[in-house]
């Protein structure tokens, strides 16, 4: 009967020890301390006729080392992430007043001249620029000719200068009769930096609040 009681104690203690690993703890030190206490209790109350072998002890020790290592790694990563955000914030302050580009199709108007940027994925025989009114109608078409793969900029001057007009643009690129993929970018100006949220954001003159990571180029 006594041997049965010892066996039950061993089983219960081992179950408690095993359950510690998936549940975790508030911190690595507390987890390790609890684990060691349970392991020692388990070894004290083990069945003398069926003691734990070295493989069992080694396996359980390896589990707690893994939990401790993962917990420490997670803490280190969070610390590095916080430092990285702080570095980004410090760097972004110098961007206030500078021109940047973000994905979009709005022309930046300056003294009656519109400027836009586009990128094509492969060399194109012909690139066509279409300028669009706020309502989406084509008001001008300009042939930009053959262009190599990569990023390009252009200037466009309207026939009638309207300082308050907000124009968009569209790019069509072809190689023979096959279309060539392209991405359009809007030039904008950084007005302020927002570091209050979880993400670092920039307040742009035209696009409003955008994530720092969405900015493609800085001028």
C-alpha cells in the first residue's frame, strides 16, 4: 500500500512538472525556480523500484532551459525593437520640410509645373503619360518615348495655369504590344513626425498621415 502511495505521488508530481512547460510563467527566473522545486520533489518521492533515469532528468532540464532561453530572447527582441523605433524617431525629425515619395498618382504642383515619378519593371518601347482631372477625365496626353527599367521622373505644364487644381496621372508602358508593369509615385512634403502610436508615422502635406515604412525615397 505504501509503495502505491509513493507511485501516485511520483505520477502527480511529474504531471505537475510537465504542465509547467506549456503554461509558462511571468518571468524566466520564477519559472526555473518552480521547475527545480518540482523536479527535486519528484526525485525525493520517486519509486525506489522504478527510479527516474538520466534520460528523463536530462529531457526535463532541457525543456526548462528552452523555456528560459525563449523568454530571454523575447525580452531582448522587445528591447531592440524599442531602441530601433527610437532611432527611427530621431532620424525622422530631420525629414521635416523635406520632399519624399510614396505610392500614389497625384502630381505635385509647384509654380504651375506638375512633377510625378514612376517605375517600370522592364525596358519599354513606349511610355504614355495621361494627366487626369480631379473627376478622373483625361485632360492631357504626353508620349514619354522609350524608357529603361527603373525609376523615372517627369515634369508637366498645363496649358492653363490653375494654382488650386489637383491633378492625378496615369502611366501606360508597352514593349511591342505587351504591357509592361509600372508603379506610380507621388511627391510630397513632410510637415511633422508622429511618434505617439505603435508605428512611426509622417504627416505629409497632400497624403496626410502615412507610415514611415511606406515612404520610398527622400530628397
